[in-house]
C-alpha cells in the first residue's frame, strides 16, 4: 500500500466517524411503556409510595426506598415498621449486593441514632441483621452485616444484647455451624466482653471462648485468639493469669503460622497486664522460641513480627537480664539486613524470588519504622557501638520504601541522640541527596526539627546552641531544591521551600545570602507554578527578616523592587503584591512602609488591569499598615491612588472593586473593635522591637572586627614611623630652605598664619597623636618634592607634594595629575567624619605646627579650596587651576616605606 492509498483510507475513516456523529439520536431514552412503569401516582403518601415501589418497582427504585428508610422511621415509625420493614425483609432475600449494603447502612443508622423507641422495633431490626449474617456472599455482604451488628452493640443496652444477641451467639458457635458463622461468633464475643461484668463473662462466656480456641479449623482459632485481648480486659488481671494466659501459651505453639502470629500479637498487647515474673518466666521463652522459629522456616510471619518488635522490646525491657537484652538486640540487627549482603560497606540485594524479596523488603521497612524504639531500648549512649551500622544500612538500603521509612523517623532518632547527634550527620546528608523524591518528601515532614537539633550541641537553647557545622549540608540542601524543581512534583518543591524558612536558625546569614537568596529570586521570577512562587516569596521575606547585615538587607530590598515591582512582566509585578502581603505579616508597620509601600502604590499606574485589580483588593491592608500621624504623607498617597482609580479607571472589574473598597476603607476605623486593634498594635510593637534588636546585634558583632582593624592600624603606623624617623629632620630643613628665599613668600606666610588661625577656630579639635603624625607626613612630602624640578612657582611648589602621595595611593599614573584636596580624594570618608561633628565646636588643638604644614594650609586658602567638604574633584588639569605634577611613582624614593592604605589617608588628612 502506497502512501497516497494509506492517506486516502485515513480520510475515509474520518468520514465514517462523521457519519456516525450525524446519525439521528433518539429524543427519549425510554419507551412509552417503560415510562408508564416508572410513573407513580402523585396522590400516594410516603409510606404508600414506599410499599408500592418495594412491591412492583424496579431495582433502582427499591434501592432508593431502602436508602430513605431512616427518614421514614423519623416521620412515622409505627407505620414504617408495620408496612415498610416487612417488605424490605422480603426484598433482601433476592436483592443484589448494592441493595444489601444500602440496607445494612440504613439499619445501622436507625439503631445508632436512637430513632427506635420501642423494643419490638429493635427486635425486628436485629432479626433482619442476624438473618443476613449467613449470606452466601461471605466476603462482602456477610461482612457488611457483621460490621453493622458490631457497631450497633455499642449503642444497645445490656438487656437487649443479652436477649437478642447472646442466644443466637451460642447457637452459631457450635461445630455444626459453618466456619463463617463461628468466626462471626468470635468477633461478637470480643465485642460484648466490654459490656458485662467479669463474673458474668466468667460464668457464661469463658466456656464458649475455650471451645472456640480449640476449634478444629485454624481460621476460627486465629480469630478467637485475636479476641483474647478484649476478653482479658473484660475479666480483669487476676482471671487473665489463670484462664487466658494458658490458652495463649497453647495457641503460640499451634501448628498454624497464622495462629502463632495472632498469639504473638495478643501477647504483645497484653504485656502491660502481666507482672515481671510472668514476663520473665512465661513470655520471654515463648517469644524467643517464636522468633527463632520464624527466622528459620516461616518468612510469612516475619513481617508481623518485625512490625511488633519495637513494642515487644519496649514492654519487656524492664524484665530483661543483660544476656536477654543482648539477644533481642542482635536479633533485631539480623532482621535489618535480612535479604542483603554487605560488600565494601554497602548493602546490596541478593538473588531471591520476587515474592520473597517483597517479604524481606517489608521486614526491613518495619525495622526502620521501629528503629527509634530500638534506640531507646539499647540506650542512646551506646548508639555508636551498637546501632550506628544498622542505621546506616537502613538509610542506604537499596529499596526506596525502606529509606523513606528511615527518613520519616529521622527526627525521632535525632531527638533521642541529643548531644551525640553528630553521629548521623552523614546519613542526613545522604537522605537529602537521595535519588528518590519520595525519600526527600518523607524527610521534609520534620526537616525543621531535624536541622535545628542536628546543628545544635545540646548545651543550650536558641542561637547559643547552634554552633555545629554539618559538612556538605548546604550543598545537599541546594541539590535537593534543584532536584525538586526539575521534577513534576511541584508539591514537594513547595514543601521544601516552606521548610527552608528554618535556615536562619541553622546556618549563617552569609551562607544564606550567597547560596540561597539568588535561587529564591530565580524561583519567584521564572517558575511556572504559582504556589511554588508564593512559597519562595515567603521564604525570601523570612531570609530578609532575619538578615543581620544592613548592607545586605538594603541590597535585597532594592533587588525586590527592581526585579518585581518594576519588572517588565506583569506576572512579576503581581508577585510583588503577593510579597507585600507576606511582608505585612512578617515585618513591622514602619519597616513595611519604609521599603515596600511606596513601590506598591506606584502600581496604580500599571498598564495591566490584573495588577491594578489586585492592588485594589489590598488597599484596606495597606491602609492598616500606615501609622498615624507619623506617616500621614503615606495616607495622602494612598488616598491619591484611590482618587486616581475612581477618576481614570476604565476596566469594569477594577471599577467595581474600587467602589466596594472605598466603602470598606471608610468603615475601617469605625467597625474594628478596640481590643483587636490593641492586639495588632502590641504585635507590631513586638516586631519592631525584634528588628531593633537585630540592628543592635549587628553593631555588637562589628565591634570586635573594628577593634581588630584599629589595632592593625596602630601597628602599621608604628612600623612606618620607625622607618621614617631618621628622615624627618632632613625633610624639615629641606622644605624650609626651599620655600623661604623670596619676600612674596614671606608675606604669604604671614597671611597663612592669620588664615590658619581663623580656619583652626572653625574646625573641631583632634588628638595630639594624630596631629603629630600629620606634621610628619606633611614634612615628609615637602622633602620629597624639594628635589623635583620646578614648574614656574618655586616658592609654592613643595606644597604639591601634599597631593602626590594621595595620587600614588589611588593608583594615578597620569604624567600631569592636578592637585586635589583631601575632600576631593576621599569624598565619602571625609564627609562621614565631618557631618557628624557637633555644631559650634571650637578648635582646642595647640598651635605647635610646623612651618611646612602652615604653608600647606596657605596654599589651600590661596588656591580657593575653602572647606574640604565643598571642594570638588577636578576633572582635568586645568579645572581647578592646579599645577601639573609628575606621576607619583617618580616622586617616591626606592627606600621609602610602602604607601599606607586608604584608611590611613583618612587619618592623615582628617579634619
């Protein structure tokens, strides 16, 4: 068949499909005769209609009557039990499974809701229930009626149970009855045991219990064995030791594995009722024999054994000797590696049949489930020597279900280990890096508690105890987030981001800032799942909330405004409004208004109606975040936004929302109760106090660093002074001889003295040590420039040396660098030292300055520099009229000390 023929046949098939679609459809799905059968006379009341439908209606109509039976009993109980219930009993003989289940549910509702007030009505219902216990469909229908009876026993009085249930119970427990009936009798016996006194149970029911425990069918023995717990609790501790415990021991040695398993489970549940003597003398040999037999030849029972093993060891731990304790611990270790073999420290599966592998997997999963109980059993102090290899094996198990169960209980193991939690740091990292998201999902359920406990030393609470650094924890957390983001399971990703909120209490702020913050921005701006984006925005706000560095906080806020509030995509601008809602919950009102409110109000001019619509919905919360009267200008901005929306908005949805919001804004201060407002103010005050505390903590953390820098500065100064002390006197003589030959220079020197005295009176004083250092620096620069060739102004030329070291420190290599004042060279540092000076302070510095320093000041005044803060940095050699100088690299002699850092410049030219 050619390509054209295949395409032709495809078109023919499409045409046939269209022909089927275009076929005429019957307007009615039922014929006229069928409609007549389904039609009921409207004049009939509810009782008559129910009787009519049960008699001649279809199955679906009968089922509707059975479902509505409780309502009929409430409305007219006498007529319902006289006319409707007998019809229901007749219908149930031939009814299907659906109607049987509906009838069982309806009769249970009638018995539990106390609708039946007459004893005869209860008798009629219980007769129907007991009659259907022997239904041929034992798996579904009989079990449903049995559950109905068991649930009704709790609501029935003792006399009704004695008269209506115990009599048929004895007859159904006989060997002549079916296995299904005898098993139902076992369950009914266990249920009624809690309704009667111990004497009545001992006299009337215990003989029946013994006969059922010795039944010829193992299903009946197993079922009765599981009800011995209820029998024992009903007759009390004393009678249990004499009558129940011997039967339990005999059943534990039964030839059927299911019977032995039922005996084992019942023994574990009854441990609290047995004393130490019974536990040591009877229970321990019994359990030990059972465990050994199951491990060798009965793998089917190992699953249940491993599931109950934690409760068993915990219940018997007070009665064990050291030898018995060690035996149970070693047996648990064998169960944890059942079906595996160790090779190079790793667990690998052996070659078994599929069914056997599933059984062994179930055993190891149950062992992982019971591991916290076994840590308590073995004593956490002995964890490293006794249970650490076992726990590592479970965390690296080849089956996902085992690792998932180990991850689910990891936080419990962490709590039990306490100060020794560092033993399992590697396993925590391994589970975070697990290839299966199911394991990661299980670990996330209690990740916050796990990380906080795993990173604490256990010696204190709060930030004082979080001192432990887990190797590879941060890369593991980042890799887990990347894996969750790359998968299609966005709920796991959302949960992981939600758990990241605990990171400020686990790792340092710098690690969060450099490893996680940028990732949060990327998720908010690029992820396609809205819940994930919102959770990332919340985590980002939490990171910002607990960051201790002011520079990083300002950078984060600026980036939020730039990428979200001012983003090109309207989707990002919507996320900014979501972030504002989160910020209003996390931050104080003052912080939110200072950094987030302004960009949010600017979105009133957004070209996308969705953004404006969301902003309108947020206006009441935004108004509630404004504190009056301190932030009255923000309230005016918000009112301006509302007026703008009312006047210029064209989108009908936004206009409708704005009108509703305006009414809500007007009622805010009136309708809100005082106590709610007071609680909100107290909470806001608490948030603001915490924010101030973070700033104070930041300052306290910086003090040791600043003190260390100060010590380093003084050490560097002493080193430079020791090297340059020999050349100070020469520089002084050289500078004076090079600047005094002309008479004009003498006149200018006198003017300099006068101006210097005036200028000193207008500046704050400095310490003598700094002034001495400044004198030495100026003299040193004068000497250096005394050897340089002149440039037309020989009397003032040495002053240019004041700028040369500065140009050298800033890396200037131009051959014609202009002179610059200290303020122009260090605008930020000088400004920071002058703006905070108290106004009106006078110079108290003694005027013991050298001649060269006075000439430097004279040059600055003669050059029109003025105050240092107001001196601009010249952009070209001729901008300030300065003299051209040679590069700084040519001025310094080879033996001169290395140039000081920028902070030294600030100290040299300060004030």
